C-alpha cells in the first residue's frame, strides 16, 4: 500500500488544456473518489496516475517514488475498467491469474492468490466458467479479482458500475466498500454518479472543466459546498437555486415571470450584505410542509414509498421538495411550505462562492 501525491498536474492535447494544475493528496489506505460531469477530466487524471496518459506538467508520486516517466507495469497499480476487459477465451481462474503468469510467478503462489481472491468475491464456484457464462455483476467481480490477485499498492477504478442495472449497482457499491475495508488498499475511483461518491468515499474530489472545485469528506461537501457548482452537483435531487438579493426582511427572490417578488426567510446573512445580489440555495429535503408558510402550487407529485417528491411553483419559479409525510394535495392545489433556515445557503451572484 502507498500514498498518492498529485502536485500541480497538467494535461494538454496540443494547445488545448484539459487539466489545469490539479493538487490532490491521497493518504495510504484512503478511498478517494473523483467525481464530476462528463468531460471534467477525472478519467484523464486517473489514466495519468496509471501511466496510460503522459503528463504535460507537474508531478505524480506513488509512495516516495515520482512515477511521471515510469511505465504502467512498473507502477505497482491495478486498474478495473468500465467494460471489464476480460479475455473471452479464458476461464475465470485464468483471467484472474493472467498478470501473475506474465510475471512468471510460482504456480503455487498463483493458485493461492486466485483462491483467496475468489473466496473474498464469492467466485469460488465459478472459476472454471468463461466470461460469456457470467452475469454483468459476476464479470465485474472477476475484473476486481484480477486486480486483487496482483496485490498492488493502489487500486484504480474507472466507472466500474456504469454498465450494471440499478439493483446491481447498489449491491456492487456495498461489495467494493467492504472489499476496501478488508484489504485497506489505497483506492482512487472515478464516477459521474454523485450517489456512488457520497456512499463509498472517504474523501470526494469534485472536478469541473479540469480543475478541482472542492475536496473533502462526503458530508462536509453536502453541508458546506464552497460554490454554486458543488452545491448543485452534490445531493439528489439537486439543490433549489433562487436568484435575487439579500434584504433586511430575508432573501427577495426575483420573479422571472415579472410578478411580485417573494421573500424567503434566511438564518443569518453576512454582515453588511443587505442589498447584495445573491443566489439562495435550499435542498429539497430541507423544505417542510407548513400550513402557515409560503403558499405554493403543486405541479407534480412523485411518491417513492419512503418519501414523496413534489415539484411546486411559487414566485414564478418551480422548486423540488422531498417530504417524509404522505400528502393528499393534488396537482393544481395549494400547500404551505417553509425552508429550514439553519441549513439554507447564500452564494455570491457574480463569483458563485458561498457567502
């Protein structure tokens, strides 16, 4: 096992810069997830750690060693790909053992490691099957087993669950987290799914347009987003954002349809911010039913069983609310709502930074 240090790393394709001076410190044994929308540079950064992409600038260390010019096979890493990348003509056992056979490891050691990995991943009774005889989840386990057999210093995962159905993704999330807790191997995991990031990571790195917007523990990013991008990306459903200005009475949200503006309560505004243009953020789960609150017209009701997701319209804007209670209101009817002011957010309208 080893730590990974990424210092001022840059990547350019010709004159096009795609990674702009990224700095990330990953501790030995830590599970770090790089998350962000498509095209943000997270997979490119992972491939640079693996040695599959050249580095245009900066430095990457695995343990004490700078690996900028070290070939991938000598970096002591193992990578699990999105498409499994299994050899169709080889059995599960042979797929898992392939890298060790290339290194001409002793046969007894190969068998021991394959057996151990198969037991960890529940593949012991599938070792003689071929990939075509496996489900998607079983194939992904084989790809993970191939990585475990190598006993690397660092695991790299590149969107490994995106080819699985929803139920299997939930199951595999748990299995990967349990695997990390058992092996304690440093892990760097790439995904665009913020639910995966929130549920699995020790530390999340939110990327956007080749830069790191914020990094920290999952709940730190959820509770204290640095800017509008992180606030909108972390959390599902996404945070409601209202444009307007801070007043003595609260937050005066602009009515985009030209009607009367609506004043939302806020907990505590920054000193001297009265009259400042800002964005008011409130998460759907932080809006509660309140008969004495702001009147809102129900637009859509989406019951999920444990919760009810409701889209409402008030002040000329649509907001998403998530209620634990069962509601009887129908689309077109009016309900009262109010935000939990202890967890609302204010962002500067110009810079997007949290106030």
